[in-house]
């Protein structure tokens, strides 16, 4: 299926590692041009080199998200380099373990700054160009937004807010033919997920218990599977899909795991 993304430009935050890297490479495979935004200089440079070795184009921007002027600068660089923005994938963030009992008001506010506010900032500054292109926005949320996890109030609050913004923006931007959707991953093996696993005394045993509860094929979701859905939602092949929350999780959230 031709997704008709050739030479279209998409900003991908957190685009150099994990799910973001998979989204970036899926865009390249479709002939699109990713603007990779991440905080790891080494990861960004390595991915840029890989893309260019494949004959693709990209722009690699190394920065810490959180302040609105940074997002304005990212949009400005994308326009100066390519002259257009066809979509935004808000993906950057981290499950930082700022809980209610174990956290503090200041740490909670910082967690929301880290995980939520740049979603708004990026779309706000990209909006004039998204209007021109009738672009698409995909917010990467998390199952914690609807299931809870315990011990991660800042992250869960941010992910829930991302879902609310998805539907709010879908309503506000419909007159411009801009579509807004969200994807909710559950159990996906990424560097951050591995770091979380390693906080347990027996990571392999913990992983085995998690995988056993995933109804479809008893396996982790692959980052490439999140990427495939993301890129489909960015494309005109999903031209009448907006305001949706899509769970790419092997049935983890909605199927009765007691029967598996």
C-alpha cells in the first residue's frame, strides 16, 4: 500500500530512540522526511547517518524539550530547511516514577513539564504550517492513562491529558482538515522499558510474568508495530479518522487476561 508520504515532512519528538526511532525509520521507508528531535546527540547522529546512507533525508535537532521557545525554534528550523510541515508526532517523554506518596508537588510539576507541555507547544507553533498542508497529528500516550500503574502520578496525569488534548484538538482543528489521533502502547521493549525492568531484583522473571498476561501471542508489542500504526494515521489512507485513541497492545488493556 502506497501511503503517499514521499517528500512530506514530519516532526518526531523523541525520534532517535525506542518507539520514536521506529517511527522515524518507518517514515523514511515511505519516502518521507523526518525532523528528529531528541536529547541524545550520539543517538541522533547515528540515526541521521543511517538514514542518509539509505539515501533518505532528515533533519536532526538535539535539544531538551520543555520550554516553549525551544519548540518554536524546532519549527523554525524545519521550515527553514524544508519549507513545510505535514505532521507532528508527539512522542518524547519518560515514566519517571513520580508518585503521590513517594513524590512531591515540585517533582510532580516537573514531571508534567517533562511529559506534557511540549505536546501543546510543538503543535501550537507548527499549526500555521499544518493548516497549509492539512496535516496530521499523532500523540503517543500510554496505557497508564486509562489503567493506572501506581507510583507514577506525573506520567499518568500527563498521558491522560494527552488523550484529552487529542479529542480537544480534533474538534478545534476539524475546520482546517487537520486530523488528530492518539496511540496507547502498553508493553513495548524500549531502552526506557529495559531500564524500568532492571529496577526489579529479577528482571527476567518480571518480564515473563508480564508477557504471560498479553493475550495475543504472549509477546511484547514491537516498536515497529507502533510505528506502522503511527505512519498510517499520518497518511491520507486514514483520511476520515480523527479524535481516536488506538490501542496497539495485543489486547493487553481491553481483553480479559484472566482467560489467557
